[in-house]
């Protein structure tokens, strides 16, 4: 049971709407990561397609059985790769999704739950929202949760990941400098939120962001690997690169013993409050479930 794992954040330039070019980038980075002993490799949000796709989204959608998915899965020998794509699900529904693949097989799927519709963001025009916050085993010791970009700005989803047993978080994002209006700083906001979550939950984090220009959007990079005490292990700059760091499960155990946020979470109270508020707001029981 490997208590120490090596993780990587693939800070790449994605060519908008060019699946073939982006597939080549993915395969090259996967090969590099494998050679450097990476156990878990995280690509940015929508890493196969680009982010600002508007009405072209459905044309770039692929099912989980698509050839491009299988190629990435087959290339991921001996490591788990998480990459972002537009998923065509049942009934012609389109999702901003992340797949985790390993040794030719799909291990986990996360569909973005929190679709932003503020600032310069309008994802809810193009995607259906995910409905679940599930986690998956990386090996016999580590369990990961995936949050896609704005999912992380809903603290309840981070809490649910921890309650579902996550001992590390993967956070693929496509964050541009001026995506949010006003005085909000994306680089500062992400630094503050990620270090807090890692420290509060004793839950190390791998965040992978893009670099480069897409239309008027400038992606700032800053991909980061943070340990269970909220300390930065490795951080990327503003150019394409693969950043690598290590996590030790002994540190997670120590962090969660000394600051038992997960242990002391009163989930029964939360559930009671959800049910109470749902009754007050008139939410049907079938929707609550």
C-alpha cells in the first residue's frame, strides 16, 4: 500500500476546438509524467477542447466510448490521468466533465455541478449540470474527489467530497485573469481558497490551470500542489509546464488528528437542516433526494 504518491499538474496550452492537436499534447505530457514517476496526473478543465466554445460545444462533444477517450486511457499505463472534455451523455445532454482513466479503462467521471453565469462566464447556456459529488480510490490508501473550477467556489461541494472519504482533491480549472468582474482577483482568490481548504480538511490538493490566450481571455497558469497543512509544495508560472510534487498519507493522518474537521462534521445536523429548509421553501421530496 503506497502511502507516498507522486502527483502532477499538466499546465498546458489548449488549442480551441482542435481535438487532434490537443490529443497530441495530452499524449506527450502523459509520456513525460510516466517517465518521471507520476501516479496521478491532472489536466485543466476542458483540456481537450478549449473553454470559450459557445454554440460549437455540441459539435465537439464526445461520449465516454469515443476513440479519443480510449487513446488517452490506453496511454495511461501505470498512472491515473484526469482530463477535461465535453461529454455527450444519455439523451443528448452535454456536460463539462472530467474523466479519470488508467490502464485502458475509465475509473471515474465527474460532471461539473456549479455552472457559473457571472462575469464573462455563461456555462449554463451550454451545459447540463452534474448532480453528484462522488469520490474514487486511487489505490489501496488514497481516495480522490474531483471538483471542476467553479465547483470549488461552492464550499458545500468541498465538504461533500471530504464527507465522501476524499483524502486528496483534484481541481482542474480554466481560469482567465478577468473572468470575474469588479476587484476580484482570480490568482489571489484561488491561492486563498485552496490553501484554506487543504488546511481545514487535512486534504492535499492538485490544481491544474491553463496558460495562453483564447480570444480575449488570458489564462494565467499558477497551477499548484498543496499539502495537507495548506502549504505550497510546487507552483507553476505563466508558461506551459508539468509541475510535480509528492503527498505522504502519514501527513494526512497527522493533520486530521490535530484538526479533526472531518471527524467533527455533524452530518446528521446538516441533513436535518436541508430537509427543514426544503420544507420551508416547498421543494418536493423527490428533488431533495
